[in-house]
C-alpha cells in the first residue's frame, strides 16, 4: 500500500494525478505531506506560475485531508540540519525573497533574516507588517533587507 502522498512543485500536475492522490488518501493511514505553502512562483518575464501551495490546496480540497507541510516556514527541515551538522542558529542567517515562508522560517528557527527585494515580497509589505499591532505580523519582518542578493557578495570577503 502507498503510505504517503507528497505534494511538491510539479509543472506537469494533471487531473489524473489529483485523482490518483485522492484514491491513495482514502486510506486514513496514508499521510498527506507538502513541501511548502507557496501559492505561486515568479517567472523571469514578470508572470506567475502556480506554486506548491496551489497544488496542495487542490489535493486537500478533493481529498478532504489537511497536508503536513515539512518545508518552510515550518522548522522540521532546519531541525534535521541542526541535528545532523550541529549548526548554531545564533550564527546562521536566512536569506529569502518571500516574507510568508522564507522570513517566517528564519524567525521560527531563531535565525537572523535578510529579505532580498529581487523576488516575491516588497519592502512596503515588510513595512506594513512592522507597523502592525499583530504579533504574528511581526514574525514576517526581516532583520535586514538588500535590493539584490548580489549586495551580499562584498560582505562574504570579510
């Protein structure tokens, strides 16, 4: 028997795959696992493509099951890295372009965070979260930001 359905990014996602996943998930012992909740990904031409979160939502809706997300922003992935390699979170920096996954992941793991503005999230979004009275919104505020990931290169020489 199939013991788990894993939803990850799949640009060949089809109705047939959805139906097959739902068939497996009729077994209550079959786990539903997703890699991340990102609803979309940016393309180089400024367009968007559906992300894993969109595919996961389809499987959740069709199966009536809720997925366990093991990737960002949940700590499972980082906990495994810490255990395996002895990483010190206080000396680790999370760099990412999406506030709701990358920056939240860093905060959830006790890391300092840098938002790069060449991707999904914009500085105005971070500023709005910073101005919010919500504690959850504060977790989406990076410690630092850079216009481009290339801005970090000079600091690597130090």
